[in-house]
C-alpha cells in the first residue's frame, strides 16, 4: 500500500511515493481500494500551495477516485464489503487505499466502470451544480464556457447541449476546438489566436451571452464580463491561468451584472444533493448521454507527468491514474 505525498508546496519534484500501513477504522468509516484516481486542476492548486494546506506536514494530494470497499467500520449503515463506490473530496486520493466516512462516498452502478467513475465524479458533479444551481440554465440561454476541451469542459458541452442552450466554447488550439465541437459546443473560439470578446459579440449579433462559465481566471475574466448581456452572470469557478485580482465592485455596474464564485464541496456536503446528483450523472453515463471517450491514463507512480501535461495544456478530457 502506498500513497503519493508532498512534504511542502512546489513543482512536481515534491511528489514522492510513500509506503504506509492501514490504520484502524473509526465506526462510520470504510476502507476503499482505489482502482482509478481522477487528476484535477485543483490538485495542482494544492501542490503549488495556491490553496491552503491542512496543518499536517505531508499532504496526500488527489480529490477524486473510484474503487471497491475492502472493510467497513462497526457503525457503517449503507455500504458493505465488495461495494463499488466513488468519491470527490479535497486531497488523500493519490493512494492505493483510502479511509473515508461513508457519508462522502456514492455507489457506482454495474454498467459504469471504475475508470468512468473516476473520470467524472468530481468533474461531472461540478457541471451539475454549475448548470442547475449556480445559474439555472434554460433552453433560451446563450452560454460561453471557457476551457471547453478540458475535463470539466467536455462533460459541460454534452450536458448543456442537452438542455438546448446556444453554447459557445473557447480552447487553446484548433485541435481542441474540433474536439470540443464533437462534444456539444455549437461554436468554438481558439482564444490563443482569436479575440474571444469580439467573436462572442459577432456570434450573438452584438447582444452578448446570459452567462459565462470562467475557470481560466486571470487571462479571461476581464473580457468575460464584457461578453455579458445586461443582467448577465459570470460563474467564476477556477483560475488555471492565475487569480484575477482586478475586480472592483463598480465593474458590475456596467450591466447590473451578477458574479458568483462557487465550489463543488459546498454542494457535495449536502447528502441529499450528492445522492440525487450522482445517480443522475451515472444514469447519463450509462445511457451514453455523457460520453467519456477522452480519458488519458497514467500509472499512480507517474502522477508528476500527468500534472505536467495538464498544467502545460497538453490534455483534453479527463485524466486518471491506475493503481
Ligand atoms: N469550483 C469548483 O467546484 C471546480 C470543480 C472542478 C474544477 N474546477 C476548475 O475547473 C477548471 C477545469 O478543471 P479540470 O480539472 O477539468 O482541468 P482542465 O480543464 O482539463 O485543464 C485546465 C485547462 O485550462 C486551460 N488553460 C487556460 N489557460 C491556462 C494556463 N495558463 N495554464 C494552464 N491551463 C490553462 C487549458 O485549456 P486550453 O489550452 O484549451 O486553454 C487547460 O487544458 C479548473 O480551473 C478547475 O480548478 C472548479
């Protein structure tokens, strides 16, 4: 049994393999043997120290995984040994085994694989709250979604296109734009060589969009606000290019605009929301309404390379690690 730990924030050289013994379970905990582990940009924020570390010195990174229950605590009510489960929680997933409270895991149906679950439980539930809770999308809405070819982006394209919105995406290369179009985006803008504000205005007959989902941050946020219609909303849910620091409250005056900065874990903490949302997500995957055909696979020990590929914008779709 081993995990991948970082002793202090830094580049990928801080990631080290660490053998460990399984401690005893608390009454409401289960032991999960991780089969597949999702890699997310949030892991890079933690590794670099952009997101604050918990107090303990060695941090096991990783926030998304799927596997099988190998042991249960004395008071576990809803799960048993052999159950197939998945979870999304900040840190502690880069490991062959993980102890976790039963309230934080969900069941995986038989027709969803461990790889599919690990590629989607964090990213898919993120899309779920983005489109139903942060801004309730309806058919008539015009939407701009940045980083459309990424892990969250390809799931978002499929989900939002089924709602029926007019969906515009951005991505950093022509290849990524072509890929995102195959996953539900009506129009794609290569924001490495096109001015996305100008393009969005043209595509919307100068009107703008109802909502921008912006996880890129520093490089896009100023123009994301300019892309909005009056009363439009920016949902800022990440900062892959760095934190946007120039916002003034008066910037929202230009169109009586709305801004929200949500995080999945506030929704995930509501058990009823979590169960309903994960059942819906896995149903959509089973019915191939959400396809996960773009999964890049690495071994757990090669997680440093996976981080380098994501942060250097070389990946499309989800990235997983195999134990
Ligand atoms: N708040 C939440 O609840 C929540 C939950 C999950 C994820 N997120 C956020 O959603 C975003 C997507 O997450 P993900 O794990 O699926 O990652 P991802 O989209 O697969 O990778 C990030 C993408 O950001 C784009 N990007 C633009 N500028 C970049 C830069 N300077 N450096 C690196 N990448 C840059 C790249 O796409 P292009 O090359 O096409 O630009 C890159 O592929 C992240 O910002 C993440 O933090 C937030």
